[in-house]
């Protein structure tokens, strides 16, 4: 699943819905296009990563853009930074 | 109605103030008068506009303000030098920012190409024209950028005034903060990311996300807020700077902020307690503001829960949002609660009042004045002795009424600064369009005038400035050739003179080309080819209707408006305009206007059994002419000899069509009146009733425009009296029209 460029208030609802559709399967996120993540979408991604992990489903954030990593770092979302850096 | 409308209106009102502050600050920097606080004030102005715009989702405004703010921040941190070229760019950037504000307001459209070029120039400032400085955050600034470039932020670590926060260096005496965004904050378009970025720019480190309240993915509301953040900042960051970051999220994002020095002392000062009480929601939103900080306070720990409880007990009400304007009080020092309270009181000393309410008050006071005058008239009709208690009481009432009226009028009085501040931009634009070098000098910006007059000053001043630069000033080459500095000076001044406000626009240009003006006037048939005119009369030809034509109007000064229109619009306000010029040295336009359009000091006179009011400001003297001072001129005209000079004699009753033939001037009273453009004239009336202040009631608004009548008023006896438009009565065109009428029609 490709993450959109801007993950702000407007993107939060659709992001949650799109992720919900992948429930039960692996979580494979392409973060190459991301230019910005806001607080709301970071919450959604964090909750998703935790839920998928607790369901023992694979979680991956690949090709993360520098902006994705920088935003996640600024927001203190180190779980996402580690995942993104692991690719 | 959009429920956000009132908030937007307030935002735009504040924008206006911030823009004025911005321009004033930049101009001070340009003239070398600014200091560190000026740069701070300028930065805050742009920051405030950006913050408010973000709350309303004015994206392009936010983006441009951000680029601007970045450049200003570089200046603030010392990475960018305060040199004239940079300030000039910023002045032009302030114009573009103003355009963005207008666009957000729905009053125009931003020139995208210009905005983009401006943004690039600003970015060029921070990159020092060479290697771009590294951005502290990610590669992009607030997502996609409509300008197609990435604004560059200054790396504060490398700046001279760097705060050099090092996450691995434990610094006692730093700031600790914690904040918990609410759903409302996100719903208004604000974001924790933006807050954290701003904090990073201040040197925030050890940013930590607290997500224990985050539910299972399936139960998550994607637009609800579950996380909170904490961070540390260097102790030398001014508290106000940190609070500024949260200025626009207010109660939507409870904030706990504490300086470790206060923790070390074991007791927080009252101001801090009050600050912690800033958001009552804080206690529930933040169980422990420092729970997530990695290191414990270096000294005796403080019971934060008790502190918060004390804050709740001592400050149950949210503290006012207004905070002291001075932002860089040295951190770590004792916070001066008393001083801050004093400043808060200063802020509270002004209130915003809807103009309609003030107008209503002024109307009512006007009625009070009329009522008081009517009462005085009744008392005088009752033939009571002047020493009677009723008469004395009435005198006191009159005095009190006047005082009330003056005080109420003072509420609406405003310095002309608000109009003058718009002019530097205009001058910059005209100078650039005409390729002239111009320096605008303003004087008397604090001269006060009624708001109703202020609003109408802008257009004539704009036109006079355009005219001064476009027609008055020479090109830099011509100036140098004439032995003048290449840079022309245009002076805009305001002053009070004889109960009127005088606005002067002068230039040090070439002056009026009198032969050319004369030629044009002759070719347009405005004057006879052999007319003998004084220099002053030639200068004033430019105010004649039909003088300005396509041939003489350029894109800059013309815009289809001739000086005659300017003159008429000024006259409609009860004002006058005149010009004086010295060839090769420059011209001065002088415009004089009444201080208010609400009241007028007038002389009440009788003409053909009608009561009229003549504005006192126009009257030079009153006299009763001797028969041999009057000389007949033509079949109906007459002149009066006044101390060797001859002035036209005008019978007001005839001029207004109330009687067919003039009365004998020697039998009536003559008012010698003066108009700045039309010279002097003697108005013949039957009698003078007295002088009094009258409340002006617009004829246009209540009836229709009447020639030679400026307005109406209600007198003490309840009768309506017309206020004479002296300039119109003595206007030669009006007289000619009158004289061309057959006698029967005049009656």
C-alpha cells in the first residue's frame, strides 16, 4: 500500500479506512512519496503497527522518503523511524 | 452565516495591525533606527499572521508567511545581516504578504509569479546567495509548496546566536514542556508536527511521544487526539518565545511549561503558578507533565501534582491570552509577577468596540446637543434672568454637553498613521514603475482626526503622491544633470491648523511647468489665449475639469482621475486643496479638511428670511460696508472695496435663488469669506443671529445633494437650517451660471 504525499487531517480518515482493508494480511507500506506526516496520521500508523504486530502479521515500511523519517523523528515516533530505516 | 466569520473578521483586523507593525518595523530598520527588539517585533508580526492564517486554512498565506518568517528568523538569529538591500527585499515581501492577506479576505488575487519570485528572493537571503544552510527539520517545509521551491531554514546550531542544544548534554536550568493537542486543534488545521518544528527551531530536544492512551487500531477514531508530547529546551530561550509557538492553538492544546531553576528552588513563583493555570483542562489532559522526560530534575524533586492542584486552586479562570510584548526577557531570572501584571493591565486598557456603537453614541450626543440648545432657547424665551438658578444650571449643562461631545468625538479620533502607513508601499511601486529613486518622508503621523475623515483621506493622498512622483520628480539622470541628488524626496505631512487638519504633499522635483500648463489650458479652451493670470492662478489651472486628458495622464498618476475630481472629492468633505510651486525646486499640494464631519462651528445668519449656517473656518471677518465701498460691476455684479482690495460681492439670498434682486449691502451684514483656491469674496446676508456649534446632518443621506449647500442642521428652536457651502457659493462657475440665468428664473 502506497502512502499518500501529505498525511494530514484530510488524509487521516482515508488512511484508517485503507489500512482497515488490509486487516488480517501483512502491513506493507510504501512511504517513498511521503512529504509530510501530521500528528493524527502518526497515531494511526502507530496503532496499526502495534495491532498488526500483536496479531503476528508482518509489518514493513519501505523506501521511506527522507521527509517521512524526518517528520516521524520530529514527532518522536521512534517506532516508525526504526521501521522505516530498516526498510 | 459562517460561524467562523466573526473570528475571521477579528483575524483580519489583527492582520491589519500586524501588517502595520511589520511595515513600521521594516522602515525603522531601513532608516537604521531599528534594534534587536524591532527585528523581534517584525518577526512576531509575520509569525502572528501565519499562525492565525493556519487556523483558518489560508494555505497560500501560511506558506508565504512561513518563507518570510524563515528569512526574518535568520535576521533575528544574526545569520542574516540587517543591511539595506535585505530590508528592501523584506519591505517588498511585506507588500506581497499584504496581497495574500487581501486574497484571504476575498478582496483580490495574488500575483502568483510575483509571489513566487519574492519567495525565491527571500529564500536567497537565507542561503546567503551561495551554499544553502541546512534545514533543521526534514527536507520539505510544510509539505508541497506552490512556489515550486523549498524554503531553506537557518541552522540555528551554526548561527552566531546559536543555542546549540545537545541531546546528550544535560543542562541544568533548561525548560521542560509537555503539551496535549485536542481533537479541536487538529480540526482547525493545526498540527502537532508544526508545533514541534517550531519548538525544534528554538532548540527543542529529547522530544518524546506519549502514546499510552492510543487505543487498538480497530477502535481508533482517525480524527481524535490520543497522544501527547514532551520536550526539553535550553534555559536561555525566552519563555515568551516558547509560549508564542502555542499562541494560535490556545486552549486547544493545553501546555505545561516549567523552568528547572524554579524546580531547583523548590518553589514556583506566583507567575509560574498562574501560567500553569493557563489551561484548566491541563490537569485532566496531563497527569504528569514530566512523566516522559528522560532525566529527573537535578535537585530536589517537586510534587508536580501538588503544584497543579495549587494552580487550579489559585487560578480557576483561564488567564488572558494577551501576554507582554517583550519576548526576550532573560530566562532563568526571577519572573517579575508585578511587572507582568502591569503589562497585562496595559493590554487590558484598550478595548475593541464596534464602530456602529461609537457612531450611535455620537449620534445620540448630537441629539443631546440639539436638545440642550432647544432647552436654552426656551429658557431665553421665558425671559428668565441670567442669574436665575435655571439659567446658571443650563450654562453648566451646556459646558458639560460640550465636554461630553468632545470626549465622544475623541473616541473616534485616530492618528493619520493608519493612512500614512499604506503610502510607503505605494511610493515603492510607483518609483519602480517610473524608474525613479524616491525617498518618502512622513511627518505628523500621530496627528489625530475623526475616523470618518481618515477613511476618505486615502484616495486624495494616493493621487497626490502619484502625481508628485510621476509628474513632479525628474528621472535620476535629469536630477543629477540639474545638480540635485539622484534620489528625489517626497514629503507627506499632517498637522493641525485652525481647527482643521492639513495634509501636505511636497516634492523636490521640477515644479509646475507653467508655460505648458497654460498652453494646455488654452488648447482645451479652459482659458482665453490672452488671459492674464498670476503664477498661482496658472498653477491652480490643473484643478480645472477637463485639464487632465489622455495626453497628460500616464498609467501611474492618471488612472482616469483628474485633479479636478480630487479637488471635488476634497470639497465634498468640506475641504480645500491648493498648490504652490517653484520652478526647478518642487511643488507642494496642501489639502485642508475639517477634523470631523460630525460637528461644525458655525455662524448662524439670516438671508431672505431663511436661517443659514456659515462655517466659521471660512469666515475671515464680518463687516457692515459703507455705501461708497460698493462698486457696481456690469448689470448685476458688484465688488466691495476692503482695505484697498476689491472682492466680489455676492448676495446669498440671490445666490440660493430665494430672492430675485440683491439687497443693499449697506443695509445688511457682509461676511468676508476665504477659500484657498477661489480667493476671497464678500457674502451679503440680512443679519447675524450668533455663533454656535451645530451637529451636521447629511443632506445627501437624508434628502439629496443641493448645490451650494454643504449639509443641514437642527437649531435650538427645532427648525432645520442649511449649512452654506462657502467654496461652492464663491466658485466662479457657480456665479457665472447664476449670472447667465434670466432674472425671472432666479426668483
